[in-house]
C-alpha cells in the first residue's frame, strides 16, 4: 500500500525510543462540510426500533439478526446508528491537520462491513479485523492524540470496538458464516447480520452460529401515516396556494400509495419529481407531476 494512501500506518519512534503508529486513517478533518448528496436522515419508528435492537446487541455482546424487504431502510438505519457517513468523510478527506474524530463515531464505537458479491475467504478474514481495528484506533486517537498499539494493546485486537454490523449478510457463504462465528468467538463485541427475509431460516441450518444469536429484529415498511408525516416534512406545501394546499396533499397521498412505505422507492420517485418540475418550470407539487414522475420509473405492482 502506498505510504500516502488512506488506511496506511506509519511506524515511528518517539524521543524515548518507544514505537507508535500514526496516520492510520490518513490526514483528514471532520470539520469539512457534509457531502451535498446526502439527504438529511429522517428518524422513523422503524429506525427507533432498530436503535433499541442495536443497543441491546452492543450492550450484551450477542449476535443479532436483522432482516427486511429491500429498500425499507435497513442499511440507512445501520449507517446512521454507527455514524458511518461521518466516519467515511473523516478518514477519506485529506487536509493539512488531522481533525477530531466525529462524536457519533466515538459514541457508537461501531464498525461497518459489507462483503463483496464474490467475497473470498481471505477478503473476509482480513476485512473483519481491519474495519474493527480502525474504529479502535480512532478511539485511541481521540483520547491520546496518537495511535500506539504497543502501549494501548486493547486497540490492537479491536478491543475498543463494541459493535460490528455486517450488511448484505446474504452474500456470505458457509465458510464466510463460519469466519464470522470464529471472529465473534475471539472478540468481545456484538455482531449484527443484516439481510433479506429468509436469512433467519437459512441460518437455522448452522447450529453453531444460530445458537449464538441473542436478538432478532424484523425491519418493516413504513405505515402510510408515518410516511405521510415524513413526506410532509420533506416536501412542505407552498404558502398561499390557490386551492389551499389540496393539490399538494393529494400529491403526497399519491406518493404514499405508489411507494407503499419503501424508502428507496420514495427517494427514486422524489428525484424524478424534481426533474419533472425543473424541466417544466413548476414550483408546486401536484398529482399530475407525481404521475409523470412515476411513468419514468420501473415500479412493480
């Protein structure tokens, strides 16, 4: 790995001859502005349920299993819980001085790992400890101003990471699941596996792993009322509308009906709505605009 690449560790000697590691994450700064492509996170009842689930897994150091249909917000909730967007921005943007570790990262002490579609045994074997060790090193850096695994040995074994979230756990084959179990057995941290419906039945065929699952959580779609509340916040009605906002309210109800509580579909539809409004020079949200945006999407029935 090149010396200046993110994630590279440089071994140095202090004035007393003691060795320490620096630049494990690259020189970055958390004061950089948030990326413009990240919409503000909407806290929902399902996210609050996920937070309670993750807190329990983290506190009791069990394996937790989370499943739900695609697009309902499982990954968004997991990333928000662990402050992953802030973490990725902090350790990937280079500036002259290394800024403070994002508070949410220090609070959650959560590592996030997504296996590739064809993840090999070596990739998983190296990837799990790497993401956990980086979080532990970040905690050390926040407290001591330097990463020194020769003094703070707990970080060297990922001991300061309290939770590991593995997204797209359906991609893990039998060997990968065994590696997760082995990693869990050798580290004092909670582990959450996130996957599609049916993963809970698949894992039942692996008794050694299944017996270690202490918490299970089904991530459900938003109800119509809650999605309406989210959309009302995200799409405020224009003031002084001639019809008193009836068209806007009807358009929101149409979005709720089309998307059925699916977060991913909502984002896709809102993107198309913005495009239709821009192309036609429209400011107001109407059912006609929503239907025109819907025609540009592939939506199952």
